[in-house]
């Protein structure tokens, strides 16, 4: 996605919106580009999410669907570290 306003460019905001489409495996943010990538466990979930007409009630957010994009080991490691940090913060 691109054109995400900075106040909404949060993993928690994106996760809350996109979880309705299926199991999310990772969310990466590119704040310098006002962009994010949401990774789903199933392709059908990503396809459904790509059809969303108004993401988080903000029409200017543009969804770009790319089924061929794979997560790198670095992205997977970072996602796991973030998940652990979130769990630690909740304690």
C-alpha cells in the first residue's frame, strides 16, 4: 500500500484492518515512503484484501497487489523480534 498517512502507518492499525481478510504473517512499514506491505498466509486472503475499496476509511490509500513478493529471512526475523517485543511490553 502507499499514500498511508503517518498517524495510520502503524503495524497495529494495519493489522486491525486487514485481519478481516485472513491470517496475517507479517507487516512491514516504509515510513519514508508512507508505504506498507501486509503478508498473508493464504493467497486468497491477499487477493480479497487487494479488493478493499476504502482502507481504514481513507480513500487515498492505494493497494498494490503483488502475489510474487516473498518475505526475506531478514523480514521474517524482524517480524518475530517485533512480536516478542510486543509480548514483553504487554507484561
